[in-house]
C-alpha cells in the first residue's frame, strides 16, 4: 500500500528531498573555515615597513589556519585602494586587508569623500604590532646631532628643508605634520610612493629627513648613512636605546608627544563573528611565539594583543585622535 497516496504527502516528500540536495551547495559553515587560501590585501608597496611585517607573519599564520595566506598588492592612495577593494569584497573570511592606524584612522579625517567608512564598513579582527617611528636625518643635509639642534636649524631657515613621507596622508606624513604643528616649524612636505623610495630620498639627500619606522631606519643607521634624533613613542625603544624620546626633549610642544602607529587585520563588514574569532585566535597564537615576538621587538616594535571587541575600541579612539591632528595641522587631501 502506498504510504504517500495523498498529494500533500507526496509534495512534502519531494520538498524534503530537494532540500537535501541543496544543502551541499551552501557555503562551508564557519566551523569549517578556511577551506581554501586566505588573501591578505596589501595597500603599500613590496618592501615597505607594513609589507615586511605582513611577510613575517604570512607563513606562520597560514600554518595556524591550515591554509596558505596569499598577499595581494593593491598599493596607492595611502592604502585607500586596498581598503575600498576589501570593503566591497564578499564577507566570507577569504579576503582581508592588512591595515594601519592611517588607513583606518587618519585617512577618515584627510579624505572627506572616501567611498567607504573606516569603521562601519570593516570588522576589526586583530592588531598585530605597535610600530615606533623615529626622526631620521641625513647629517650631510642638516647637520643636527640633537633634536634641539634640528629644531633650531629649521626655525632659522623657514621653508628651506624638505621632509619625506611614504605618501600623502600616510602615518609618516601625519607624524611629521603633528611635530611641525606642535613646534611651529615651516618645512616642505615631499610625498613618495612608499617606504623604500622615501628612505632613499633621505639617504641621497633629496630630502633632509623623515619620521619612519625604526625597523626601516636600522639598516641605514648601521650603514652610517643617517642619524636618529628622537623616537615618537612616549617610552624609549629598546632597539635604539640611545635615542631619546621626542616627548622627553623638554622642547615646547613636545610634552606627551606620541605618534606611534599600529598594523592590524580587518575583514569586510558582515563577516561571521565565528570566523573573526578564529582569525583573532590564530593571529594571537602567531604573535605570542617567542622567537617572532623577540624579532619584532629587536626591530623597535611591540606586539599588541586584543580581542576583536577591544580592538574595535582602539580603532575608534585612533580615528578621533588623528581627526584632531588633521584639524589642528589644517591637513585635507580632498
């Protein structure tokens, strides 16, 4: 006897069977993520300080995730090209952006017409490092042995000295802009397409100086090409322990000076919280590896560990800080 003689019973059976066929076609559940390589979009050139850090964690992060991490370069516009790409990407955990305190902070104040919101259109996954900047000078261009000598020379020659940055609106630009604003210095800003070009401009004497990451300044320091006058963190940096902090210089306007930045990982808005938590845990495990931590610290960086919720607060506070700096220094890039 047919148990499903009634049309409604037969229809229900067909629907159930059809549903069973559809299930395998659905995206992998969050607990199964990742099932393929994860792409990290990089908004800065290969060889830049940001890229060096991303490259350092690329392989160990891939091991933690069980899938390769691929770095895809989309540099330009102070990281905005990469950010826009990820903001419009599918929120499935396979496309991330390696951001900075500039791309997800100061850029919001500098670019009034960004096609994305640095907070609303991203999910803060995890910070990676706090990065110390240092005032690096070419002594053949500006023969200053101390920060005070540097300031005195610049003040005595308004508009004479050019300073480099890794691009309009980049952290290196904002750090120097804040410094100049606080001390009342008149210098010419020369933006380059990335860290390598900006550093070379100082070494070649095209510009007198730059506030760039300690890790990128060390090779030139060891080669005797440059002089370091002050770190931008409130606390001294062990990797360059003989270089004083700008905040401790005693010069007017330098009290509490802190232009350190961070590097971090972001995902598009709408990314499953379970995937975000998996990523955060994997990044934390990588950054807590003693050898990697020691390597970063020897380069003048400090590992930052935060949950996604904690990092979300950090991003918001950072955005407010740089908005105030941009307003005070009257900087806008639109």
